């Protein structure tokens, strides 16, 4: 049953972006779909794992490494083939200049907890090898990136996201908890969204 659970989050993002054409609907729908999937799967993973860490060095490594994501996007954006009408696309999705701050605040403060519990908690695995959940985590981002950058840049981004999913699983395995992954995910989301805001403003 748990391997059917990613269907709902994928569907929610697709409907939000391509049917309703609204970033807020896509994001809230994504979170509701994940919570529904967790309930349907009858998850036995304790919520406390999101706040657990056994070594502060993993926290620091995750934050610094993942926080560099948006910084890299900012300086390397000419190589990502970002479409010239990105600002128009984001505004069409409801991300106007005044809407961005609230969207970023909600995204950064809520999304990492929900995603880490789902992708690394419920669907995670302690194997040091790449695992199916790493690819499932990366895959839904393609729905977000389609039409916003070149195919080559999308494939590069998906590869980087697979590695991010793998990295956060390994950190969780070594650190005996998901707090380092949550904080690293927050740092990545914050810097990437700030870079996107800067690009589109």
C-alpha cells in the first residue's frame, strides 16, 4: 500500500499547476495529499523522528551543503537555460511580487517537515545505495520545472534532487533521526526560493 502513496502527491501537484494554475493550490494540495497518503498507509513512523539528532555536526553539514543550492542557482542561472518569460509564468500561478514573501515563509517553515516525514520517514530505507524513494522524491519536481528551463537543465536538476534525497537518507541513517535532513531541506528551500524570487522580480 505505501508504494501507491506517491500517486496522490504527484496528482495534487499536477492538478494545482496545470488545471488550477495556482502555486498555492499546488502546494497546499501537495501537503494534504501527503498527509492523506500517510494516513492511508497507516504509518508507524513516530513524528518525533523529525526532531531527533545525535550529532550536531550532521546538522551543520546538512545546512551548509544544502543551503548552497540557491546560491549556486543564483550564480549559475545563465547555464540553466531559464525561460525568458519565467516572471510571467510565476505571476500566472499567483506568485506576484506581494505574494512571494508569504509563499516563501509557508514553504520553508512547513514543507521540509512534511516532505522529510514522507520521503525519508515513511518511504525511506537505511540502504547506503540509491533507493526508489530517492527517484520518487526527485520525480515530482519535473512537473514544477517543465516549461521553465531547458530539458538538459531539468535532467540535471532531477539528478541533483535524486542525490539530495539519497544524501538526506544517509544523514538520517547516520544521525539516527531526521532533524538534520529537515534543517538542510529548509536551507535548500529558502535559498532556492529566494533565488527564484530574485530572478522573477
